[in-house]
């Protein structure tokens, strides 16, 4: 379920050159913006600008991903692109007032991600049934979407604690989006870097929770309860 697609910057074929190079350049810029956002003080102008830049880059990268995937489909990368958009979207909404519009958009993104998982399963299950791929691949790929969807359920069931949970939710979602954005290109070039596939699959499941735990400690306790 992880395609090997060596990157050749001098030859974007079979992809459209504009989409290909925009995807790479904007993706790299977005990752840099994410690092700045994570390493600066929450609420500062630099943090906000970097976070917005990362969010915008994720959206553009997702759009270019869909263009590239229309030429050469890779279901895991489809899940990565759309799940990153979902994570960013819910991260932004977590900071919004609990209006009817905000809640409707949150529920909409929840349904959107369920649809992403369903589409992936319709592509993966026939391949597993035919013995073309081991079941562990799709199961591991879906762990991050399932974690995020479970987080949604927890958030909705504790609506009365929204003000206390919103900063935690925003932080966690931005970190998961960052991890997804890092893992996606590695899935394309892991063989060239001599990185074991297990690292690509399981690494984020260790790194993201560790990052969330570390960065939460950097925030004053009052920021979790406002």
C-alpha cells in the first residue's frame, strides 16, 4: 500500500509540471512554517502567521495531490492529503466560538473524514481479498484517521467542556497534520533513503503523541482552561 515513486526533479512526467513542482515547493514551505509555528509562543503574531501559512500550504498541497493522484492513484497518499485537510480544518474550528455555524462545520468535517475512510476501504479491501497486499498495511494507514475521529467523538460528547478542551484539540490536530505532511513524501522516497517501511508506518504513532505531550507542557495551565 506504500508506492515507490522515485522523485526526479528534472522530469515531472507523467505529471503536469506546474502541479508537480508547486506540490513539492509549497509542501516544503508549509513544513517550514509548521516548524516555526510549533517553536514560537502560542498566540504571538509569528505563531499565528506561521500557523495560517501552514494551513494554507496544506490546502494547496492537497489540491495538487488530487491532481497528481488523478494521473497515478496511490490510496495511502489520498488518505494523507484529505486527512491533513481535515486535521487542519478541525484545528482551526477548535479556536472558534461554539456557534451553530462552527458546530455544523465540525460535523461536516467529521462526515467528510468518514467518507475518506470509506473510499479508502473500498479501494483496499478488494486488494486484500485478492492477496495483493497484507491487511496490516491498510489497518496502519487508517490508525491516524481513526485517532482523529475518536477525538471528534470525545470533543462532541464533552461539549460543555469545550473551552477547556479547545487549546488541547487545536495543538493536537496541528501536530497530527504536520506529521501527516512529513510522512507523505517519505512514503514516496523511503526506499531511496534506506528507511524501513515499518518506520514510515509506525513512526508517526509514536512521534505525534510524544510531540503533543512535550508541547502541552510548554503552555501555562490557564491556557488549557480558558
